[in-house]
C-alpha cells in the first residue's frame, strides 16, 4: 500500500512537470513559430489562448470527474493526450492543425492538473498547502527545463518541430511506464451534483479566490509565454540569452515553492499572498524599465513572487472545501486557465496596437487588482 502511494505520488509529480514544460516550450519557441508560419502577435497569441482554453475545459470537467472516477486513470489519460498531440504539433505544417494540436495538449494538461491536485490532497491529509507547494515545485521544475532545452536546441539551429516531437515521445514513454504499473487510487464515493458548483459560485469568499486565480495566473503565464519575445524585441537579447532569462524566472519560481512549503506552515495564507503581490508589482515594474541585462534579475524576482500564489490558493480551497476538493480545486484551476487564456491574449492585442512595453505594463493592473481582492478576503475572514 505504501509502495503504491509513492508510485502514484511520483507519477503525479512527473506529470506536473510535463504541464510546466509544455507552457515554456511554447513561450521559448514562439518567435521561431511566428517565423515558420509568418504570424502576427495576435495570431501567435491565439496559440497560447487555445493551449489555455483546452486546459480550462479539461480542468472544469476533470475536477468533478475526479470526485467520481479513479484519479490515476484521469492522470494517465492526460499524459496520453499530451504526448500524442505534442508529436502532432511538431509534425504539422498546417497552422490550423497546429491550433487543434495545441488545444488538445492543453486538454491533456488540464486532466493532469484536475486529477493530481485532489489525488495528493487525499493522500496527504492535514498537509494540503505543503503538498500543493511541493507538487507545484515540479510544475516549476518542468517550466524551467523547457526554455533550457528548447533554447539550447534553437541556438544550435535545430528546428523547434524536432524538439516537440522528442518531448512528445518522452511523455508517451512515461505514460507507458505508469500504465504497466497498474496503479490504483481512491474512487470518489459521492455522485457529482450540479448544485455543488452552484453553491460554490454563490460564496463570496470562493468567488474572490477564483478571481484572484484568474488574474494572478494570467499574469504568470503571460510573462512565461511572452518574456522571450519581449526581451528579443525590446531589449535586443539573443535567443540564447532570452531563453536563459526565462529559465531563471522559472528557477526562482521552483526555488520559491520549496521555501513556500515551509513558510506557509508558519504564516496566514492571505497575509503571505498580500506580501507576494506587493513584491510582484515592484519587481515587474523594474523588469520592464531597467536597461539591458539588468532586467534579468528583476524578472527572476517576479518568478519568486509568483512561486507561492497558486499552490497557496489551492491549499486554502482544498482545506476549506474538503468534502468536494476535486470540484472546488477544479474550479480554481479552471479560473487560472481562463485567466491564462485571456490575459496573455489581451496583452498581445495591446502590444500589436501599441508596443510590447505597454503590453507588459498592462499586467500591473491585474497585480494591483489581486492585492485589493485579497485585502477584502482578509478583512472578511476576521
């Protein structure tokens, strides 16, 4: 029993790293993809939007399903869909087919998110915030490996398509290894009822957390998707230096999540989040306006500021709504996915109308909004 618990746990951690890597593979290769298909900023933004649309759709459906069906089955289904469509995206020379493939990559990632979060909450009761921070450390680890791998290959003039195909094959190998283990996980005891969703969406506190997830994760993924393009076009960075900067952003995100696992046991989550939003506002402002390579450490600081936001939100929700953690956490993940679809796309539109500097400045509006919303939440909790 203990051995199976750790097989499931390790499988969930590795799968979460795939989710992170799929995001930064796209962000790092976006300038090359734009060149291959001759895309505008808004067209390129549609790729990121569809990745997040697929993710949001899957976590919305997968959250309730994880309260009914075996979470390990949904986890493996997510890996399979992601692996197949990473390969499809790599081999396709037709942009419409690439859009479809990117959408299904997002669906695979959404199933991974929706199943693994409540699975780990179930396996480690009483340590919800800690295990969520550790789980999302692996998301950050995958995210930081993405620009390192893709940037290295692009710097050596290896086509982005080949890197996507290799990534897809690796995901399928892990899927196969998990499948032959015949792992099992608890099956939800209750039937899903639509009134559970309705009740959650009527709660003021839950809606505040949902909106914060929408805005905060929209900013995080907006930075992840567009940082390389921003640094290349506004700071004249090489692809190698720009991808290294993105690597450092996610390295600090990963490092911060390791420390967050401990810090969150000592502090009130709401107070902790207020501190992170304050740090993010200052670091992002400096990242945009400081000259040349000075922007690199401040973008890394943005990663540190982002590190504890989403896992802390998930931990709060998993603890408060312990009777239906899959549904509650699925809604939060859906909100984060919709934000990650909407906020970066709006940024691409603003950038096409104005420029990338104005586009990145628009992120600050959302950060300030998160701070205000969390202040209201904290006031209501007292």
